C-alpha cells in the first residue's frame, strides 16, 4: 500500500481504493490479503489516518467530502487522529 490507496482484490481481481473499501466493506471482509500480507480493518484505518490530511483532494475525488468525513470519523473511533 505505497500508492495513494489503490487496492486490487485478489490475484488479478477488481480494483478499488482504500477509501472506497473502508466505506463499503463489511467487517466480515477482514482481514484482507493484499500483496502478500494480511491487513485488519485497524491496519487500513492506520494507513488512512496517515494519508487523510496529506491528500484530502484525492480522497474527495474517490469518495466525496461526505466519504472523507466518514473515514475521518472511523479513524477517530479507532483511536487514530488523522489531524496529527
């Protein structure tokens, strides 16, 4: 997960973004296997928290302002402050 949040589901599977996945994936979809590693929802939220304040325009492009705010709130609920 070194890009801007792009995710490919499975081997040669459909592509989505970290942002869309966090908003739409049910908890039963975790952990998710990406590029040879397993990630929990908390792992993805940590990545999101680290990126949210640095690339807000990209996040908005994928999920809109409402989606960006929802992910921000999800991070806060997980004890992660994206504003730091």
